[in-house]
C-alpha cells in the first residue's frame, strides 16, 4: 500500500525544545484530538481544530523556558493530565487548563528529561536521576555521563519499576531502585527513547532508541541482560534523531514507527511478520522536528502524523485528500467553508501588512529621535557540533528562529571547509594572516531568503587545536549578531568506543606526579572529545577511543597521581605527551614522563594508512588525465581508439571530479600524517630527522608500501 499524506500547517508558537508536544486522548471512536504544546517562552498552549481553524482551549502566561512535556494519569485511566518541566519545577494541568500541581524538586539544576508513570515521576538533570512517588523522594542515581532521556518500562506489564537512562557515553543504563542493574552498549550517543509499539511490545520489555548520529535500534530490557533485536544504520547520512512515536498510520493493524530528525526529515517505518522494520515514507520539513505524534486532529476519520518543529510550527501530515482534480469542462465549486477561510486569510494578511507598515514608520521615527534608546533584538540559536564517524569530519548545524542573513566563520586553527549537498548558501573566503594574529580561516556564508538552518562540514588536523567562532546574523532590524564558539581539541578525530583490539602493537605513555584525579581528568577532557566534564565516580577510570580517520586506537587509564595512555599510533602518544606536559607546566605541576615505544606499531600504522593513500593517489592520477582525454575525444570524434581503462575514466569523469572535490587536501592530509609519524618515531629516540622530510616526500610521490617501510626502518 502506497502512503499518501498531505501537509497542513496548523499554528505557530514560540521556539520549542525536544519532546514538548503531545496529543490528548480522544473520547469516542472517531473524535478528533486536542494538541498540547509548550515553548521556550514558558507558554503552554492547548488547542483543537474546528473547520480547519485552530481553536484555543487554554493558554498559560509567559514564564521561564519549558524543557519537557509529558502526559500522565492513574493506571488504567486515560493519560490526559499534562505535566511540564520548568527549571527545577514540575507543574501539572488538567485538560481544561486548571493547574493542580506545582512541585518544586530538590534538584539544583534544570530538568533535562522527564517521564510520568502513574504516581511515579522520573526526573533527570545533566548527570542526576531522581525518582519521586507521590512527590516524595524515592530513588537517586548519579550517572557517569550526561543524561539525554529517561523512560520506564510499563509497570502494569512487568510488575515493577525499571527505569532506563539514555547517556551521552553511548550507553543505556538500566536501574533497579537506586542501583545500576546493567549497561547496554549502543552504536552512538542515544538521544531519545520510546517503548516499542507504544506499550513495550508483548513482554513490555522492548525499547527503541534513537542516536544523535541517526541510528535506530530495538533492544529487549530483561531483568538480568539485554537482547538486541534489530538496528538500522544511518546509511543515507540523515540528521540525528530527536523524537519517536508509534501509531498505525498505514491502517494495517500494526503500529508504525514515526521518527523525527534534526535535519527536518520525518520517517515512517512499518513492520513485517518477523517484526523487522522497513522505511515506507519520508517527508522533509525545513527545520528540525522536536516532537512527533500520531493521531486524528484535523478531521474526524482521517489519521495524521502531527509534528512540532524548532521554530514552533505545528504541522499535520494527513491522510485526508486535499487536492481535487477537475476535467477541462468541469466547473470548480468552492465550498462555503473554504470561501470563508479564504476571506479570513485575506483579511488577516491585510491587517498584518498594515501593522508592519505602522511598526516600520514608528521605528524610523524613533531611530531619528535623539532621546530614543536602541534595544538589541534577542533571538534563539540551536547549534550542534559533532564528529561524524563515516568521513572523520565535524558537522556544525546552526538553526535560528528567524531567517539567517549571513554566517561568518573564523578559526585560529588550520581547518578545511567541505562542501555540503544540502547547503544552498554562497560561501566566500577572505585572505587572512596566520602570523602574528593566529587567524587561519575567515569565510562568509550568505544565505538565500527564508533559510533558517545552515549545515557546515569542517575537517581538522590532529595536533592542531584551538577555537572556531561563528558570527550569526539574522534578517532582523536593527542588525544584530550572536557569537558561538566551538573547541577543536588536540586529538579532535577520536571518538569514544566500547572495546579495543588488545592484539595490536601498543606504545605506552606513563605520567606520574603530584596531581589530583580532578586535574588529570581536566587535562584528558581538554585533549579528547566525548569526555564528560564531570569527574567520574570512583578512584580511577578507563576510556577507549578510536581515530575516525585512520582506525587507530587509544586507551586512557588514570587516577590520582598516575596516568597511563596506550595507542598503536606513535603520533597520538606524541601529541598527548606534548599537550599534557604543557597543561601541567601551566599549573606548575612537575611530571615524571616515561614511555615505551613499540617499533612494530609504526609499520602497523603505515599499513592502516596504505589503502587510503593508494585510493587517493589513484583518484588524483585519474583526475589529472580527464582534461587530456576529453581533448583527445573532441579531436578524434570518438573514444574507440582508447584502451578500456581510459574509456572508463571518461565515462566516470563527473563522478571522479565530484569525489575529488568532496575531499580537498585529502592527499596532503595523508602526506602530513606520514611525515608526522616519521618525525615522531625518531623524536622518541632523540634524533631530529626534519632534514630527511624532502626525501620522504619524494618516496611518497612514487609510492610503494615496502619502499616506504624500508625508509622508516633506515636509521
């Protein structure tokens, strides 16, 4: 069955946070549902749809930002009570808008995630989980990394509370009261959780997770161990997952999975008899989807998928046919309802135009007044800076509540800006002096009209660290700009992983000295991404990392007074040694540094680089031949005289040029890594080999792996 959905925009509220829109349960089989949505202006709005128009049920006054909205109620009754998290407070409202609860928690931070199950309230700040029963403190847990979401398996099915925390360190933590029951390792940082089929499946133990790098998975949370059922990788390179829901939009009697992503893509997955998911429908909205729900809102008898976006638009994708086709001799008849709607819209448009003119005149008059005070208009920016495992580049996503005019990108560290297919902005580069200002990049992105979301791709060099600054200017009067900063860390291409290969040849760096656990943790946090800011619980900690570009590994184990770092890449050890000793010197702490270098690791790293270098050299060689071959083709009129290899290059010329354009300076980057490896190998032996670098580059230009290994082995 082909799914056809038509888009209807219902209403716009303020900027919304993740999971702040829900549909209230309906009464009667075909009755429409009311929508409850909360925004960052602190306003909770509940509305229904009558004759295609949004009719407000109630609306609260402005206040502090609302970070979460959940529905609740006693077990076995309709879940129609509305709970919102505001700072460290939880407020409850009836479906009519009457406030029945104002619960000030004992949390010192704002609530980031919330779940309601009967009389139980589960709340999470950045690292702290609290369980309240009838507003009384019951259980508490301190997580090792930031908590992104919280959920509880259905108590009516499994007979006990079993909360699950989605944590930034790629782990789902399953709790029993205040204790950790076990951890579930997932492929990316989990950003959202949902019960399978909306009720945990047949057993009540099935849980679906979505990650910030776009993967989906189903895991069964049993009482003693997890069972992974299925996993969907983000092969289409779409955005991270922000929200999920289950609803039978296909009408086949099986609940379908609705997924909202931060790049505005809505996906609908159906399930076969073996409970395996398959993508049945997708639709692109212009901005990130913060909430998604399935139900019946616009018209009785027509199901729809309702979404809330970052800028506050509530949009329905309905099964109701909107377009009617007419033949050449048919008379087009517009219903009285539609005529009234068109007339109302025209009146509203005229009123808005008059209001805009009046406000513009008022602004011009006040601008010329000597006593007027200019106020800078405030605007919200939703930003995300993440490392992509697939291509070892950083994605910088900027989303603004109003149209973006331009974005200026400045960096004090050498980086490359890569092309992004979705990006329609025009980029221009300005010349800048690396010395003495330390200004390596100055680029301006000029956006097309009505662009509210911009995605940039940045590739960094390990060992070079500093700050990228973006100056975001929206189309607002008077002109104003917000500055956002993003850190490029010394080992910027490393990502957290769960396990490493113990059979690899490892180099070891050991530090000892009079430093505290907090101090060495802050140094590791400074060097590597995905290390929690908070000091881990316990006396010591071990983290595992993988280099996304080369596939080399790093193990960090440290405690008070001692740190041990193991890697199969000698350059990683060299960067750590330089940065850690520099940080210790800043704090006037004396370090005893010892290292154990494994000669085998250098050849092992060269073999890891080999396939990448070989493919890049071959690509560069083919690209160099394209112009000459095209000239021959024009001169001769055909390509029959060419050997098959050259004919293949001509046929694939567009694809080859596109690949080459996607990876600027890729070959130079690989040359730089091999050069650093060569210098670092002999640096640990106390030998300066910088004079031999031209000879090394000569060997790389006529690349052959065994010749390169022989050169590295020679003294």
